[in-house]
C-alpha cells in the first residue's frame, strides 16, 4: 500500500518600519524599529493587487502625532503632521526588492512639516498619493522629535517567507 505524503508550504509576511533622524550636521540623532499592524483596507488592496484588479502600488508614507494604538479598522493616521503630506517613494531607490525583502523608502527634508514635530505614529499607503488606502500603521515608541534642520529616512520592509 502506497502512502500519500502531502507537502505543506506556507507563506507569511513580516513587516516593520525603520526610522532614522539626522541633525542639521547629518549626524544620526535617533532611530526606531517599529512593529506595525496591517489593516483591513490594506489586506483587501493587497488581494486586489494579486488578482490584477488594481495597479496601485505600495509607495507612500506619512507621519503623525497620535499615540492611539493601531486597529485593523484604521483607514488613515489619527493625527497626521501638518501640513498633511504623504511622501512618495520614487523609482529608482525608493522602491526596492532584494531577494525576498521589499523596501519602501522616503526621505524627510528639513522643509517638510511644521517643526518641531513629535512623531508618535507612522503609516504606509497605496497609490494614489493623496487618497490611497492605508496598508499598515504603527506607533513610534518612544516618540521622535523632528527639530528645525533635522532630516530623516523612513523605510518600510516587507519580508516574504
């Protein structure tokens, strides 16, 4: 009697935000790695992308000041920094896949957002830049301060395993 062996394969996504703040001299001032929650709208948009029902890419990042915990029903940041501006990651360099890791990267210039700005939350969004759906939201803990003259780099990593 021949025994049937079923091979089981699994697919998972591990996601995180990485934030680095630099002072006006370009020296690293602070860094955070933030766990995040992929929200319902984000899961739906990802499903539509896989089914070729949309061509919206995951490429926009925004920062906010709310310390309210993320929930799966979130559709935006609770309190985006002012003026509210989603930063777009542009090709090449801002949207990268290296083996099984996808990274969305943006640079925060000294002219973005009213300063000083306290950063407690972060989100990554699909296109279009101004109205795209939220994919994931995280709390930044402890909070970060963007002072006048500070720049930052924000990365969102998706590891596919």
